[in-house]
């Protein structure tokens, strides 16, 4: 998940002006603070329409990643694939997640320079083109290759909501609910895939999972084409400048002036390398990335372990195992309510902030996330582990799954909000590498599920995951204790904090 704010591109670069100094250049800006064309000044109805459209796109496209998992037995049989010694049937999901990790770093930065609407709509059409082969594939390799590119497109489509929110909502308070809504649709979309895929597979066939996706993605495209407006400020101003140049005026936006002489590859290259630098030099980014990646990766692991556990304990079919993953979805919806309470804790911390009086403490975003990591994620995995016995009803381990679902939403929301608040203008780069980690764990962690649950047993395999989750949930306590010192040593955080204070003074 990538979250960017407004028109911040993530770095401060020198202004390179190749224009004739004597030329009468007109810099196109907003027509005052109340300019109705500025997305920050749009009506609440317009803002919520675009926010809900983007969030629904996140939900419906993330489903593509896991919806096919319930049909793995039939796909294996048709294409001669064996899971006897290794879960080869998961490779289409792994390639999907790897594609998402690659494209999130390479393509998403383009939205900052070219706007949201056309990148989004183009990605939607390309996505449909790669869903079609998933329905008509004649060999297993086709599934793996086409799902790599489909996952790349979904990385753009699903994370567009974050960019839209940053472009529409100008304060932390106004962004609180939209951001939490985006994250819950992101996680629910991934978890609900097997639940939706189960009845399609059971009553139709595995190919109809692809056919129906083609139908609903194709039907939704005209709706998005009509209603999905451009909300990126530099793109809107760029259109105004282009119209003025057609009238013969030397009109340019400041972004166009600053970007002159810079190739698109240089822009993308800088955007792709900075996250790697931050990951290996910033302790906050590293530990937050590991925590979030393991959390999201575990949700994908359940697409493998749930079937293995419930088939082994109760003799359930893949379709029935798909249905029970609805417990995770229910938990994630409950967790979304918890994120609203977490927001209150964060804003109330402003009264206790002695470092920057009147401003919320960035680490306050982690209060409920740490508790939810311990009780929800780790606690849910312990429940899932030690209720996995044949003499206990199926609802017992399902409750553990729901606890994990609730904890995951609160944890991922807390991490995202904390990193955004701490790194401000560098948030896009910081969260960008976190997204790459999430996709990497989603791609490869589930490949270990079969051997783990076979060799360690249902109880100890889940217990191992619970202890890892517990360690990752307790590590951020160091951020609470040493948060001020960590921010003082971080060049990225210091520069971001100075920039935030400057903007705060200018707004006053």
C-alpha cells in the first residue's frame, strides 16, 4: 500500500530553468485559496464519491489475487501439476504478488507526474487484457505469466485509493476515516477472494472464476471512465497551462518548470532507489516493513493452511475451506471499527506532546497497533493453533482466524499512518518499500505452509507463526520509548518535520 499526500513528489530538487530568462513566463497556480478547481476545495459529495470509487476499486481488484486458490486441485489435474512434495499450485499467486511488488515501485510514481485518472484507466484496461488469459489458459505457464502482469496492474489500481485520499483530504483528521477505509478494503479484498471463488468453483467451473471477473471488470470500466475524475493538483494545473499555451501564452506550472530536462527514467529511477536506501538505513522503515509484511503475508498463508487444517480435521473440501475464510473477513471489518478508536488516541496525544506542543505524537499511531498485534494477531494464531483438534468444533479455530483478521487491519493501519506522519513528504518512498515487502511475503511465505503444517503439525506450525508475530508486535515498543531520539537521528524525519512546521507556520 502506497500513501502519498497532495502534490508532494517525495523529494526536494533544485529548480532547473532552461527557459530564456527574458521570456515572459506565466506560472500557472491556483486562483487563490478558494479555487473550486483545487480538489481540496471540492464538495464533500465529490470527495466521498471519488474516495468510495477508489476504495471499491481496491476491494474488487485485490480479490483477483486469491480468488483462484480454491480451484487448485482441478487446475493441477487439468495441467498435470503436483502438490505432492511442494505447493506448485500456489505459483500463480506468487507470480501475481511479485508483479505487484515490481510495479508498485516502477509505475506508481508516474501518478505524481502525470496525474491519477489516465494512469488508473489505462491500468484497468491492461488488467482486463491479462484477466482474459486466466480464464482461457491452455497450460500452467500461461497462468503464471499473465498473473504476474495482472498483479502489477492491481498494484496500481488498488493503491490508487491512497493517492486519491492524499489529493482530496488536506488534514490528518479529515484523512483518518478515508485511510482506514482504504486499508480495510485492501485487506478484505485479498481475504474475500476464496470466499467468492468457492461458490463459483463449486457450482460452475474454475474457468468461470475468470469469465465472471472479465464480466464485472468490463462492466465497471464505463462507470469509472465517467465518474473517476482527475484529482491530482499538478495534472489539473497542467491542463490549465496547456490550454493557455494554445492561446499563445507562455504558461507553465512550477512542476513543469522544475521537471524540464529530466527524463521519465530519471524520475522513476530516483523514486525506485530511495525506498531501498531508506529500508537499509532507517530502523523505523525496516521494522515497520517487516511487521507489516509478515502480517499481510500471513493472510495469504491462510489461503493454504486453512484448507490443509480444515480438510485434515473435518474432511472439508476446498470450497468449504474457502467459505470458512469468511471468518477473517468478519474480523477485518471489526478491526476497521478499532482503527477509528486508534485515531482518537492519536489526536488526543496532542495535549501531552512536549516536543511539538499542540501536535499529535507520531508514535501514538502505534498504541492500539501494538495491543492488537499482541492480542489480535498473536493471540488469534495461538487460538487457531490450539483449537485445531478433531474433538473441537470448527467454529473454535475460525474464531482464531477472525481475531487475526481484526488485528491485521489495526496493525497495518497503524503502521501506515505512523510512517506517513513521521516521514511526511518522504512517506511515498517509505511506504513504497513496505508495499514491496508485503508483496514479497505474500508471494513466498505461503509456499512454506504445506511443509510447515505437515512436519510440525497443525498446532506447532501456527504456534511458530504466533511467536514470530509476537516478537514483531513487541519490537515497536522501542519506538514509543525512544521515538524522539530516533526522529532526531533520522535525516529523512528531521527534514520532514522541518517541512511540516514550515507549512504549519505558513498556513497561520
